[in-house]
C-alpha cells in the first residue's frame, strides 16, 4: 500500500462518512463493462464542483489491491448488481491528482521538475511494493508498469484527476513537453496497453484536439455535451435531491431554482452537488459558486468583442436560450475566436447549460445567473443593462400596484437601452427586453414564457412561489393597443393554466408602437 500506488480507501471513506453522501457507485458497474476491453480508456470532463474527485476516490477504493472494501461496496447500489465484485480489489491502482502535484511544484519553485518528481516518487513505491522485482534509478513510471506486468501478469488501473491542468494553465514549455512525453509513454505505447485494465482521467475541458489529442486518441470522451451512459452518474439527480430535501426539510422547488438546470440527457436532470450539499448543511439558499471559483473567468469571455455576444448575454440573463454551434470548438483557449466557441467553453465550465435537441444554451439556475450579473456589474459596455436590472424591483412593484404609466416608462427605457438599433423592432428582442426588465421577479416568481393555456400561448406568466403576492399574465402586442392585449388574455382564457392558484391575478397588457418607440400598459386585477 502506498500514497499513489495501491492507495488505501481513506479518501473514499472520508467522503462516505460525510454528513451528506449520495451513493454514485453505479458508475463502477458501467466502468466494469469497459475494463479490460478496447473501450477501457475513459476521459470524464465535468465542471468544478460536480464530484469528479469523489468518484475518482471511490473508483480507486473499488479496484485497489491496497485495501479490502468488499463489505463497503456490498452495501452500496453497485452491490445489488450481479458480479459487482468482478474486479473488486483486483488491480494495482495508480492514482494521481495532477493539480495537487502542480500546486506543490509551484510552492517548491520546481515546476519544470514536476514530471520527473512523479516518476521518482512512483518508482520508489514500486520498489517497496514489489521487493522481488528489480528496478533501477532511472526507470520511468511506464517502465515500472511494464516490469511488473511482464514478470507477474498483474494489470493496472490508472486514475488521473484534473489531467488538463497543465493544458489550461500557462505552464513553461519544458513542463508541457515533458507532460506530452509522459502521456505518450503511458497511453500510446502498444506494448503497455495490455497491462492497463482501465484508464480513467478527469478534467474540466475535453481533450484538446491539437495539443494532446494524438497522445490521448485512444480515450472515449464523456462530456457535458455528450455524457452518454454516464449522464446521471456525475452530479446529483432530481430524485436524489428530492430525497435529500425530504430528509432535511428543505423546499425542493426553491432548491431547484437555485441549483438545477443541467439537462445532460432527456432523463438526466442534474444538480450542482457541492452547492446542494452546502445549502442543505447551512439550511440556507445562497450562491456558493464564488466560494470555489471566480467570475473573472466568466467575465473574460462575455466581454469579448464578438459579433452578437452582447445581445445574447442580455437575452440569457433575461432568462432566454440562444442558439450555439458546439461542433467547432477545439477544446483550447486559443480557439475561442467567436461567440460559439466562447459559449461552448462556458458550457464545459458549467456557466451555461446545453439543450441538445434545440442546440441552444442558457444560464442554468439562479446561482449561476448571479455570477453573470456580477461579471457585467461595473463594466462600461453593460452599464445600461445593469441600470435595468437594478430598476427591476421598482418595475415589479409598479406592476403589482397597478401604476400603468410607470410600467410603460420603465419598459421604454429597457427596450431602448438593451436593444441595438438593428434589432429594436425584432419580436424576440422585444420579449427579451421585457424579461430583463422584470429581472427582479425571479426572486419571487417562476417566469414561464409562451405558456400553453386556454386557447393559445400566454407571452409571459409569473407564478408566485412566495405568499401574498399576485400572479401575473402578461400579453405583448405591437402596433395595436394595450387594451387589445387584455382582451386577448380574456378571450383566450389565458388564466386557465392558473386554476390551482388561489391568490389574486393581474392581467397586464403591453403594446409597443414601432413608429413612436413607446409602450402603453393596461393592468386589470382579478380576485
């Protein structure tokens, strides 16, 4: 047993003994299908805070010869599967946290010696764990693996957490080239391939196509865009979160608004696990995103001077989805030369979510939306947008109080200040401007656009999740009248979708005149 070669199960047990632990052990069942096959090289990319490291610790505890975890796994979900113990504690495991090694090398001012240090440290552990075999002082990790396999036939599981840290960071060229040689020796040497039962590497971004793909082209990639069979295995599912909310007496709907939104497959609705755990432990809904990251990363990309990015950022902050082409991104920062690449990268980072069917992206939840607002705050290009966001509480209050003139004036400002002259009369941009103007309503309402109801679709419906406030049905018109909008709400029975709602209801008709660029508002209350 060593720290990196055949580690014990302590890291896994620390997670297992946490106050909140969600059993994700079925990932082992899927990995067992891939082990010792032609598909046994796995690259799992997810945003930070999605539980990649905890899953890596579990995988290590399952496969490692350095521990006996039969009793533990027999009681977990994977233990209910037939032949769950097929590879239980059967392999030599090599587990490396590359970010940990990198940070340690920075502290010791020996960044260029990082890879050499890995080889030396692992070789020492090989010497201790295989005393009957001969290793010399110059042999590398891959050569040590070959010696063991050639003389004993024993196979290895290689786990590398945050494999991409040396790709994402601006590291010295020597270190980067050493890293490429390290990857090449481990994963491209055909004589070593039979010795590897499973390779499992994790990162934030998928494999960078022009930098290291040639070293890792044997890997099957499971990403935020294409998670395949692992869609519901990294992160918390809605069923798991429901169980936790029942246990902790927390409001599932409020938690959903804060931390849900990642639809990785038609059946996998995923929550951010770290934020869920912190909210349940603290018994307080809040933004925990910035505690582990910084919105500077987000700001770098949404402030880029790409055609159309500002309007799309405004639309997404307002709650809209925007089209995105995710196929051209090369998984490298240097390739972010247009809006699509920037948004694709932000999907991998977790700042955006992706709708595969519609090929659109959107801000997934309230927590992340707060980071977007933080990112544009105090930025000159977005000052008018922030003025609308900051004024949105007054607009909502004016609407609830029936102040039609104040609502019309606020919408005049919102429509003018967040829409470019070329798109001013565009219907979609009009709706985005209205949604942005009602930004504050997200703290009190669930905003539903194009809600099927009665004999048609209501443009915008605000359904309260706080007590003692009215629901709102908002209908938008162009070049007609606010009164005609109210008439349509009544004629098409748009309030039918709110039959379960017992409070007051406001009908809000808004008309926009393209010639005068003015809005008119009509508000009627239905008790």
